[in-house]
């Protein structure tokens, strides 16, 4: 995939005149096509009168609490700008009434994070910092992608020039662990746990008053090219105290996150001039370049007013909304792959997204449009359109966005070129 040239994209963006494709479906209702007349063809209009309107919108903050994958890293590209991602989490004792013994001495304290996923290359190193939380997290509270959690400074751990390594196992005190990130934490932090009194170590309620959790933060960089996901439910994602006492010189205590802990992903987006220029377009204009990012970044509002003009004497066999990727953006890009699936929502009269079985999202696919092999997202809106005809739904449009809270992004198209415009194709039976 070629890189997007920002100026050329905007210069090539023209006013939308998207075609609403409608086809008559003759079989199997009428098997002999010679019996058909021109009156059996339903033609709703032309490209000038039947348009699909699109607007790029800034995404609202997304719920990220209860995360089972902690996302970390930095992405910077000329289309979308910079995204930096960090996460915060509680850690919990495996058992009550911990006793370390007497004559205690800390050897080391290590944070281990088990690898789970990788988005993009992540070949450009970033600096990581680990902070102790100074604000308690609440398991029953809802936290968003832009939620801030107070931290204590300075950091209790740092890794400079970090790049994920999914190949090499870790060998620690004779044990072999699958690939993971290991961060040495300060002795002050480790001793805070090791030298805690027996009441503090009696249960997790009291322990969480002492150690509220950790935040692992990636510093944004101008050339960041990836995000890494960590398995927060893995037994190997944990704080480990290596210590000795008067009876034994080789002891350890593992403090995992555990299923009862609260974990949150934090996203910080700094949009590029390209994205900002589209967001700041005239609200009545059609946006033809549609950069959509999953990290609580941007989304697309799609309006099809002519759906209200469908005649009542038809039955909808199939209705698809077809959304092409920009010609500048290919699903075969080796750096920033687009989402394999996008999510299409109905909206109500207040513009609030309504997740519904009336709209089904489909995987990314290739389609031949007027002889041009084009990568598209296809959405089945059959039930929704039939309910419009039956006056069971109202047409307030759709919102299209990437469903996964990570760094995935895709540049969609809605130009006047046949292979570059959003279209709705309806196959019907005339009643």
C-alpha cells in the first residue's frame, strides 16, 4: 500500500454524488422473464437526486474499564497523527494472611506482562514508565478511554528503547516463561509490600489501600509504529517479589492482576492536519475522505434520505450498504492493517447510536466495481430497510466505526468515481 499524500488526498476530494443502486429481483417470483415489462423495473432516480451523505465525526470517549488486554505503545502516521496508549490496573493477593517471616531482605521486585497481541510492526523503540497509582480504582465504576487516574511520581520502573519480543522465552531462577515484558521495579516499591504489617496483608481490601495499582505508560514518539497487547488475565502477568528471610534465602511471592481486578486502557490522540481539516469541514458538506480510527478517534455518519422514498408495494429480498476503502489505502498494507470488521449502528432522532440486529456487520472483502477490484466493507441492512417500508423504523441514518479499542485505522472513500463511492444496493420483489 502506498502512503497517503495528505495534500493530494484533500485536493482529490470532491463533492459527493453517490449512487443508490436498486435492482429488480424477478426470480423466483416470476420464472419466465419474457413476461416482464418495463413497468416491472423500479427506478428511484439519478445520482444527482439520490445521494448518500457522509460526515467524519470525532468519536466520543469509549468505555475501556474491565479490560482483559492491556494495550501499550505509540503510533504515528501522516494520515491520522499520533496515538499513544497506556493502561492502569489493580493487582491482588492470591491468598489472605500473607506472612513473609522474619529477618526479611528484598532481592528484587519485577513486573511481568505476558504478550497477547501485536498491531503493526512496532520496530521503532519507545520509552516505558511504570507508575504507582495514588488513586484507588473501583471495580464497579465505569472508566473511559480518556479517563485520567492519579499517579505518584517518580516512576517505580522504566524501560528505555523498548521493542516487543514475541520469540524469546524468559528464564528466571530455573523456570521457563513464555515471551513477556519484564520490568525491574524499585526496591522502595518492593519493600513497601515486603515490610507491610500483618493487618495490611490480611486481605485484598486492606492490601489495595496500600498498593492501589500500577500504570504502565508509553511515551508518544514521532515515528512510533505499533501497539502491543498484554494478557491481563494470564497467571504470568504479575508483580513478583524475590526475597529471603532468616529461614530461607530463595523465596518469592506472585501478585497477579486476577479476574476481580479493575483494568483500564488510556488513549491519547493527536490528530493530523488531514483529520482536523475534514473534521472542521462545513457540516452541510459531504466528506469524501474518511479516515476512521478505532482508538476513540473518528467515525463516519452516513445519511441516506431517499430510503424514505421507497414505494410501499415491494418486498425487500436483500439490501447491502457497500463502503469502499480509499484507493490510497489497501488492506495489504504491511504496517497499519485496517480492521477486518467494521461496526454499523442505527441512530435515533437524537443521534444516539442504537446497536441492533437490524444491521449486520460483515468482514472486509474484495469486490469488482465497474472492472476495478476494490476492497470494501459490506453491511446487510435488509431487515432495517424492510422495517422502514413497514413503518416500524424511522430513517435517521447510520454511524460507522471500528469496533475494537486498539490502534486500527482505515481510510474510507466516498468520491464520485464508481469504485470510490459508498452505495446501497437493494434487491426486491414487486408485490
